[in-house]
C-alpha cells in the first residue's frame, strides 16, 4: 500500500510516493527518479516493483505537486525549468533522499537511487554533489556535467545503463562521463547496449525516427543488471 509523502523546497511542495517494504525500517530503500514527464505511472510502477526485490520504493517528485506533462513540449518545459538551475536540481534530489531515508528510518548506507532519462541525470548529480547514498543507477540518462562539482570525490557507486545509439548521449559524452567519474575516484560502471536508442525501458516509446524506442532485450538486461548491482551494494 502506497503513501504520499510531502516535503518542501522552500515554498514548493514536492509530493513523493512511498511503497514501503514489509519491514521498512529493516529494509533498504530505493528512490526512483522520473523521466522528463514527471512523477507519472511509469515512475510509480518502478517504485512499486522495488517491493518485489525486498526494498522500499520512493517515487521522487522533481517539479512540485506531483506535476506531470501531457505532451513532449510540456515535458520539455518542465524538465528545462529544473535543468537550467543545477543547484536547484541538486538541492531537490538531495532533499528527496533525506526525506526518504528519514521516513523509513534507515541509514544512507541502506539507500540507493535509480533514474530514467532526466532522472538518470538527477541521480548522477546526487552522486556528484557528495551524497553518502550507497549507489545510483542511470537508465538511458543524460550525462551532461553540472559544472559545479569539479574536484569532488564521489563515494557513491555508479552504474550507467546506456543505449549505444542514443542520439541524446553521443559517444563523446560517454567517454566524458567515464573520465569524470575516474577523476572523482568513483567506483563506476557503464554498460552500453548495441542497437539501442533512448528510452529503451519505456514500452510507450515508439519514435525511432527521433532516436527513442523501447527495446525489450535492453530493458530486461538492464533491469537484471540493476538488480544485481543493488544486491551487491546492500550485501
């Protein structure tokens, strides 16, 4: 059974949704950070699926009031309003993390975050900003560095799951992330799936001409890789 959890960034009310494990104070918690569409059904479904792995799931709201877009243009506008201010983005994702672990009463070592598309960038920024969260997983995430975390050491383990043919993340950006994480002394992995574009985990993605398409093999493989990663960091 889910529970809405309000938290605040100054005067902006953010509305997370918690799917608690059977014993939430004894189980790890995994934040699920949405795509540019906002905290939608896709996000809630992934957060609920954490229960099947034995974890609590926390669906993160990055926009306020659980807001979601209904068109690609609306989604882009919502994302851009946060993406244009990386300090705000980092504040909100760190706030979501603190809210989630405080709510269930676990230590940061028993927490992780996964994110999709825009959410993949958000979880990378969570690690970049010096969070003590155990691990983050970026699914077809954006790799653009924020510009305000150079010189930071990253103690969080990082897993990036990437479509090799994603036009939004060219090979130079992949190499850039690898170099950035190496310089930050991070424990990192980048898995690239051949013949795979952006949004490969989303069954509704069907715009190959725009470089966005669901890929069943990459979806299944990436979820299995994420599951193994979470099992490793929580062991």
